[in-house]
C-alpha cells in the first residue's frame, strides 16, 4: 500500500539528522502557522505564489537559493569539522552519514543554491535591462520556479524520511545502481534533480527567446548590456546540455527501476558511458553558472569606474567563444579513466584554449578601471576580490588541464580547492556583488555599506584561509571525500582550514546583520531616484522598487548604454524629456498552474522514490489536469488603465526632477 | 503591439503570407522527395546494388538528405533573411548533436579498447 | 554618498563641455527599421511562441542524440543474446515509415486549412494525421510485444536496453503527440481559431515534423544499418 515506506524511514537512531529535522519541521510549521494567524496567506497567494512577474519570481528564486546556500554551508561545516578531528580517530560522523553529507553538499550547492541564485538574478535584471515588461513566457517562468522548489523540497525531505545518496553529487555507477545502492537515497537524488531540471530547461528556452526576440525598440544586439549577452550565452548552454542530464539520469533511473543495462557492470552495460555523458552536461553546467557572474561583474566594473565597459565587442566575442568551447572540454573530468594519449591530449588542449576567453574578459575589466574614477563601494570590493581569487583558481585549472599533471592530483583535495576557488571566487562573489548592487532596485532601499564591507573582508580572508591548506594537502596526496585521515602530518592543515570556516561563519553572520540593520534603517537608506549608483543601463531608469509593469512607456534606445545617454541629455538640458502620452498596458494574469504542477510533481516524485505506484499515477494525472486547466483558460491578460500608469510614472518623474535640481545646486554644472 | 505581420522575421514552420496553393505545393514536393529518398534507402539496404562498404555511407547520406527535405519543405527553414535566427538555432543544435554523438563514440571507443579483457578482471 | 553625488555623470558632462573634440562612443544613430535584428521592438506573439518551441525541439533532439550515442556505444554488447540483425523486421519498418511520413504530410495540409481558417478541413486532416500516427504506435507496440514474448527484453543485455530505449523514447513522444492532437481537436472544436489555438497548432506542426525527422535517423541507423550487419 505504501511501497517501501514505513516508520523505519525516520532516522530515530541517528541523533544529528533527527534533531535537525525536528528543528526544521518546528520552524517551518511555526512560520506557516504564524502567517495564517496574521492573515497574510491571501496576500502571499495573490502576490507571490501565483505571480508571473519576473521580478518577483527572481526574488523567490534568490530566496530559495539563499536558504539552500545556508543548508549547504552547514554540510560544509560538518565536513571540515569531521576532517579536523578524525585523524587516526573515528570522528563524530559515521561513514554512511558522512557520505550522505558530502553528496548532499554538492547536490544542494550546485542544483539548489547556485543555479536558483543565478537564474534569479537573470530573471530579475534581464527584462529590465532589455526595456521590456516581462520575459517571453511569464507563466512558464512561474512553472520553472515552482518545479525547482519542488526538487529542493524533495532533497530536504530526504533528511527526515529515508536517506540521501551516498555516491557523491554525481552518482557514478556501478555504485549508484540498484545492486550497490538498494536504498532510496539515489532515487531521492534522481527525482529531485530530474524535476528541477525540467524547470531549468524551460527557463533556458524562456531566456533565449526573450533576449533574441523581445528587446525594446532600437536595442540592436550590440546595444544590449553585457549582462544580457551573458544571460543569452548561459541560456543557450542550458538549452544545449540540460537534455543530456535529463537523458542520462533517465537511463540510470531505468537501470534502477526496471533492471535495464545502460551502466551496470554486467550483461553488457557500460559504466564509463555514464561518466562520459554526465560530464558532457557537467562541464558546460559550470559555465552556465559563471557566465552570468561575469556579466554581473561587467555591469559593476563599468558603473563603479564611471566608464563604459572596455572592449565591448571583444567581450561579446569572448562570451560566445566560451559558450561554444565549453561544450568541447568535458573529458578533462575523467582523464584518468583511460581514454589514452590521443583523446586526452585533444581535450587537454581544448581546456587550455577556453582559458583565453576568460583572459580576454579579465583584461577588459582591468582596462575598464584604468582611467576611470573608481569608487570602492561594496559591489566593487567583491569584484576586486573576484579578480584576485578567480585568476588564481583559473590558473590551478590550467594546471589540471595538463593530463600528466592531472593524473597526480585527480580527485585530490587540490581538485576540491580548485573548483571551490573558481565557484566561490567566481559565482558566489558575483552573487554577493549583485545582491548589493541590485538590492535597492528590488526593495527600494540600499544595504548598509559598513556591514557589507565587513562581510566582504571576512568572506575573502575566510575563503583563502580555508582553501589554501586544501591545495597543499592535495598536492601532498590527500584524496577527496575522506571520512577519516591516516596521516598525522595533515592535521595542522585541517585545523587551519577549520579556522577559515570559522572566519567564513562570521562573514555569513555579518551578511545577516547587514540585512537586519538595513531593514531597520531603511528610511535612511531609501533609494529615492531609482538610480543609487549612477548606473548606465535601463534598469536604473525605473523607480526603486520597479513598478510591476517596469516601464510606463517602453524605451526607444538610441545608443550603447541606453540609460546613460538619456541621463546625460537630461542633466545637460536640466529638464526631463516631455511627459509621454500614457496608454493602457496589457499585463499577463497571475496563474496558480506553477504551484499546482509542482505540488503534483512533488507528490509523484515522493511516490516514485518509495515505490507507491498508485500515488505516482494520481500525481501524474493531477499534473496533467493542472496543465489542461491552464490550456483551457480564456483570459490571458488584463488591462492596466492609463490613469494608474500615469500616476506611477508621474511619481517617478517628480523624483527625477528633484534629482536634477540637486545636481544643478551641488554639481557645479553652471554653464 | 499591433498585429502587423513582420515580413523580416518568421517563426519556423510558419509562413503566414503564403497562399494555400503555394503551401500545398511545397508539401507535395516535400512528400515526393522524401518518398524517393526513403525507397532508395530501403532498396540499397536490401538489394546491395553498390559496393558493399559504401552501403552504410549511402544510407547516412540519404538520411541526411531526407532530414534536409523535411527541414526545407515541411518546416520552411530556409536561408532567407527572415529565417536567420531559426537557421542559427538549428546550426547550434546540430553542432551540439555532433559533439555528443561523435564525441561519445570517439571517447567510448578509446575507453573500451583500453579496458582490461573481462576474463582477466576480478570476479566480484 | 552615491545617492546624491553623481560623479561620473557630472564628469562626463564636464568633459563634453570642455573637451568637445573627444567624441567618446561611436554610434550609428537611431533604430534601423525592418532590419530583422529586433531593432524595431519585440516580435509578435506568433513569432515568439514559434521560436520558443523551436528551441525546445532542438533541445529534445539533443536528448534523442544521447540515446543515439548510447545505442551506438552499446550496439555490440549483446551479452550472448540476440543482436540487431536477429530482431529487425524490415516490412514492419516500411509500414511504420510510410505511416509517419504520410501523417507529416497530412499534418501540413491541416495547417494549410488553419491558415485558410477552415475548421472542417483542419479537423479532417488532423484526424487522418492522428489515425496514421496511431497506426505507427500500434505497429511498434506489436513489435515490442512480439519480442518480449520471445524473451527478447531490455533487461537481457546492454544492446537490447539501448534498442528498446531509443525506439521506445521515440514511440513515447509520438504517443504524447497523439494525446496533444486529441486535445487540439477538442480545443479547435470548442474555441475555433483563437490566437492561442493557432499558436498551439504551429507548435504541434513543428513537433510532429521533428518526430518524423528523428524517425528518419532511427530507421536508417537502427533498422537499415542493423539489417546489413
């Protein structure tokens, strides 16, 4: 009746997951009940759960990403602690549990922290920068988010019902096959990633179509902000490679559920094919993450140097170059699997070549700063920290690209340090920089500068104190994923790394304090004009927070850096452009289909994991019905009356006029 | 947004300004070519009218040709200026497919060659 | 702080006033109409929907290519069981190919009727398309059942896994297409040629033709190349 599910699925005998689960359940229930008592549910349902507004969906993605970042960080703390004490000793985490922790850490960080955060940023910023009101398929956008949330839910449910995979974040066969992982752990992984992967796939299609077909008048390709180019490139990679992930995980699922022989070690299966296919996805995946990060830095470097981005066209070329070549390097993840010298050499060369694209970008960012008036606000600090950190991480990557060198450090702590170096230095730093930069646009007030800078320094120093020892022990021969160590000489390095984690924890706390302080002081930090950083692209033409329709009148772009031109003209002539003729606007209606589809997807996923077949069928039928109900609706859009548009826009114009007067008074522009 | 037909950009498979007669004619041509290519494929595979080792090559060429016929006559993916985005997207997709299929075959072939023969492996 | 002080803007104005020779950025002036590069604003919904679906189809083809690649890698892994030569039935494949190709043709005719806003002929050709597609699926199901009854099942070997999965994934797509076709028939009947319905018919057309393109790959690589061994 309930498949494999029984009371023994709850980890009564393991204190750590049990207590963690209890705390999470109490907190979540508490939040849900408090919300109900305060009567907030109608508002949340109407304005957030069923929204199709790209800005709100972007914020929800980021919220999901931050929550999962905390969970992934907690896993990391546990691992560092274990490795610092378990030297010629058992430590406090038994092997079956430790293996789940490192698997969950990687899975959560990549699929449910980094991807949602990056997608959240692209969602929020890109339509604003393109001068349009929303993405190409707003309802699909909502479905994408909720499917991602469904996957995140399943991973977290595995904490207190059942177990998680013990195979690492990419479940290599034969270990991940039913013969050697008979429990539900790998199934949790498969369904969580598969469901959220569908959501990501749809996001990729949505963004490619938006950037290519939905820009405002006058915005030709070479007038797009750099962040939109990187959004396009990243989304093209998503569209190209997520099908590979879907297919490969489906094959493993068929092996596990139906006894097929794709990757089994008997009857003609080929486990190596899994590694080949999964990395054909896995390598482009990291470029999906890092290209938008590069885009964020392009925006920040030009804004905070007061100069246009240096070498815009070469940046575009480098971005597209990286987009294409990223799909030609994947074998460097398994040089040691034995493809031989010819194959290894070819991929070693392609891996080294792709560094050229990034090199072009780094030089362009540096030359952007040169000759500019650089302001060292928090976003700029994160960007400078990125240059330093990422370049070193990239260099260790080029070292790993040399097959003979890789034979020595493959799957060692050197590798672990390398990829954290580039992901943290590249993606995470970008996310914090972007958070500081675009927070006012999303919420109407800036974040506290002092706490922001403090958090940055703790993060930068903490990162290097944590990972430098890992580089060293990696070179000395320590492999990854060790539940205990046998080499006494590595103890000081593990301890230094643990101190680094402590510094990172302080940085995280500073980040939280920054948020709390900013909310308390929000009136003082209010962004009145909508352009707190002297920005250059169209999102800064809107008020903060941006109105739900983004622009009262979609802009007509006449040059590169579209907003910059408008601003200079206004400052010079000391008047705003004349008030436009306000027309009613058509906006898409909200829809619950995303939430319902994800609800049924979660039910189906859970049922499939536990082999509760009747429930799985019901869930699929429910999802299909939700879909058909959406397809049958008659009303897709509603009209926003011109009076409302006018009212919102006149408030914006009043704020801008006040700014012009201030510049006139204090900006020494007397002609 | 007005309902103007944009004559410099069209979705794949969609030629809204085509007359029904033109549309049907295109489809008939496509069906004709596809049928000829299909019959040719089956015939070559069954009757071996050409030199043996050339048969697989011929079959693949005919398959690619037929895919082209489908793309041009059924999907209207041509090289006109209104189709640039569609063609670029197709080219991108073809590149990825080639990388995945040919890359995988190349890699797996090398890996398999270097695998220890199963009779010398440990029996687990 | 940054909110009040706009140093870069102020600086830029100053530079323009005092050093008029430094033009700064080159630019080509106003938007170029009709250039087909999206300069003239967002595309129509018809194009957006069609293009988005085209991108989805390309991603689906990438997914199929993974199954093709796996089939190619596993095609000799017969584990002592039957190989492709033993299970190919060319006459059946000929019928399946004929059905699918004709259904692609009738699908295109149905869209011609849609463009001409003719509900009757749209429905007629859609029904014919559906019947031909159903014929294809039934032939394939018959093939699978026949094989299974002889003990030739995907669980037997890597090769059979690859075969059943590649052909089966295509068959599943065709079946899903038939489900979609049924829904479209109902929607055209109830709602007529509303804008969204026409957009969905564009998408269905693309989908159905793409499935035929994939089938060309399958009958060539799996069945024809398999039959010559």
